[in-house]
């Protein structure tokens, strides 16, 4: 009889499983987009959620538009659409580029910046630039949109910051 009760006790004492809850943590001169309120839960942010969260945050900070601000995105792998865009863009670049040259061309690509700038369209802020560090490379067939992309090493992750300025 005890062996039947034990699983029920375990289930009753287990903490509830919470869905990912992305949010933006404000700081003095900017903010950080967090994938979840709990740093120990692995969560990702899709493109529509990114756009909604950032647009809402920008709307709440419309009166701060004259101050330069930064929005930290954290790791690109927390945004699968962004990570995949990086890998796919790298595949279209020449193979003779060094790692740092490849990273710069991929992360400063106008198409990528355009995707990141979408939530800024109706705000008093504009995306001035993207900065990055700690770029990671992986096999294209594991990180690009095509599973047959080959073993070429491409950037797929980096720490990212969006630098904002007042729209003139």
C-alpha cells in the first residue's frame, strides 16, 4: 500500500511547472530582456514575442527618448530565429574570412539590424547600433536552417546589446 502513496506525495510536494515568462528588467541607463523570471529555467524568445515585449517597453519609456539607452538581449541562442539568421547569413559569406571578420559581417548585416529594429518603428527611439562580444561558432549543419548545410563553422551565438537613440 505504501508504494502507491509515495508517488502521490512526491507529486503533491513538487513545485508547479511554470511556463516561460520573458520580461524586461529596467536599469538606470537601459534594460535587459530576460527569457524568464527564473534564471535557472531554460527558455527562448520567438520573434513575435521579442517585438511585442520591446514595443511595450519602448512605449512605457517614451518620455526618456532624449537619453541614450541600451537594451541588453543576452545570448543570441535564447532567440532561435536570431541565432539561425546569424548562421544562415554566414553561409552566404566568403569562406576566406577570419572568425572576427565573419562575426562582424554577420552581426552588422543590414537584414539582421532591420529585424531587430521592427519594434522601434512607432517609438521615439531608433536602433543606433548593435554591439556584441563572445561570439561562438558551430557546425552549420547543426545551427543553420538547413540540416544539410555542411560542417563549415559559422557564428550562431553572441552576447548582444542594442544601443538606442532619440528618433529625429
